[in-house]
C-alpha cells in the first residue's frame, strides 16, 4: 500500500511539473512574440527620439557645445548633409550607437530659439527612414567688467542691460583680468605702494567665476605681468613677464609664458615659450583658436606661428602688429609695413585685407569677427584738414568690402578698444568720454578715470543698435587688454 501511494504521488507531481513547464513555455512564447512585434513595429516606424541633451548656457559662452539626440534604434552613420540647424551656424556631426551628436563650432546667439533637424535617419536593422526635429532656447549672455576706484578695484558680472551687476572680486590694485569657461584669472599688485600706481608685487590670482576659491598661480619670479590672455578652451592662459631687476645684460624682458588654471596644476611652474633666435622678447601674441598653437610677434619684427611649447616655429615674414584672430577660424589679421593682410594660418597663404567701401576716414584698429568669412569690426577717424578730429566711427566690414556703421563717437570722446562677443552678435566699444578732462591713472595698464563700455547689437537692422552703456572696461569678451 505504501508503494502504491508513493507511485501515485510521483505521477501527480510529474503531471504538475509538465503543466507548469507547458504554461511557462506559453508565457515565454507570448512575451517573445510581443518583443518581436514591438521590435518589428519600431523598425517599421523608423528611429524615434527618446532623449535630448544640450546645455543652453554653455552654448552661448564658448564654442564646442553639443546637442546629443538618442533614438530607439542603433543608427546608420549620419552625414552633415542630412542635418539642418536654424538659425544657421557652423556645426559637425558624429554618430554613436543610438545617438547622433551635433557639435556647434561657434558660440550660439543668446536668447535665441535653435532647431536641429535630421533628415533620412535610418536604423542599422533597416526599415523606413525618419526625420526628427528638436528645438531649444539659449540662455542670456553676461559680461565681466573691471571698475577701478579710490577704495579698491572690482570685477563685476552683469547682464547686457546693466541691471543685475554683481561684484565678484575686489582687490586694492587690479591691473587686468581674463575669464575662461570656469575661472577668472586676475593680475594684481599687492603690498606697499599699490593702489593708484604700479608699485607692489605682481600676483596672478585664480578664482571660480563667482570669485570664490581664490588661489595664487606660480609666477616665473619677482617682476611684471602684462598682455594677459586666455585660450578659448582648455583652461590655458598666457602672459608676458619681465624681471623686476633688469639690466642691459641680465634678466628676462617681455618673455612669453603659459600656465594651466586646472586645479591639479596649481603649483606647476609656468612654461616659457621659446622664440627662434637669440632675442626671446615678445612684442605681441595670440592663442590660435581651437588649436595648441600661438601666433607671436618678436621684438625683431618676425611673425612666428609656434606650438604651445615653442617648438617647430613657422616663419610668416615680418609684421608691425597683430590685430587678432577670429574665434572659430584660422584667419589672422596682421599689419605689415605696407598694408594689413589676412593670413590663413593653416597654410600661410595671405591676401590684403579688403578695403571698406564708402569709408573715407583714417583707418584704425581692426577686430576680426567670429567664424570663417565673419568680416571685421573697424575704426575710422574723420579728420578735417588732417588736423581736426570730427568724429570716430566703428563699422562692420564684410569680406566683400560692404561697410555698415554701427557706432559713432563725437570728437570729444576717445574710442580706446573694440571687442566682439563670442557669437559675434554684439560689440563692446570702450570709450573715454570727455577725454581731455578724463585723466589716466598711474597703473602699469593705465586707464581713464571714467571709462564706458558701450554694448552694440550688431544683428539689429535699425539705427538704434546701442543696448546699454556700462561703467567699467576690460570686457571679458576681449581677447587682449586695452592698448
């Protein structure tokens, strides 16, 4: 009897096991069928968007920001010809798995709606092509300005209207500063004799963009820092340095150094950039955008394109000055003894800078505008009888020579510098009002006591292009200090 009960129990368990296995197989089959149906439906519909990543604030501040669009399928390689960006701006495209990335090679305009459309998007598994379109709104743009005063000097961050100015860094004596994507680097002089003159000890102070976490950079020695500049990316700065104890035979004069602002390089020694020849003095220099190269003008008058370490320099003839290099391009504007030239730094070819049609004033400084073919911002002085200044005009001059006046200063005011915002939408025009009575201070980088920065909207079509007048100078859009 015991054996019969055991046999019946075993048979019952076997029947239950077979029933469970059968039911499980049915569930698996149903799920697999659903998955295959879902995959078939996804393939039949073509790729669809599941996620979009973009940083609107970073997009207006610097070149190289990206929009990454993730889809439901692994994608065939997307060609740049399939992508449209509105408003138009230069870009590159890459494809990785289910994502397509659009990299903007220039900063975008502020407070502007951008739309990225990808046509003919195909999955690796086949199926119909799809068109996807994604939009985003860029952030507003700010500018940093330096304001000197009897009780100390202050760097302010403000919106373009000047309504939200915030003091971010104060010191008894600020010579100059630059802003990168993550830091402020400030050239100051400290100790006895500072304040309204150039005495004291040189320091380079690095802070976060809000002025916090201040620390000192290592300098080459005791001396003087000038011509402070920052690269468009990489948290790299450069400056010329002269020893405090300088004689005809000893000491460094106007030697070019670079340094990193990254935290892990805080105590690193700066790197001196070697100049071909015996004379190491540098009169002017610029970082070449989106590269590790430097364009420099030696005291000898030689124009050299060199690496960030000074190796393998390329001679580009002689020059009188470097006007600048447009952000997002490899085209430099330099002044030679006979004329100004636009030089393509990728191959050394050059051509005379196009004349400005209709402008009869005496030409002054030239500021290249962002991008290939962006044109230039030029200053013209209207002079009567070769002696009397009538006015000073700032004009946008396109590559075809067409000139559009955007700002005019009366004879009583001096135009000291012009700079262009990262996207090229705005100009910052530094003006010394009533220049005869607007005395300069005794800093190493001297400035009038009442400098004004006029913000001009270059995209405006009307004559009323002026956005605001801000108190201060050394706008953070400027790649070089006033001179």
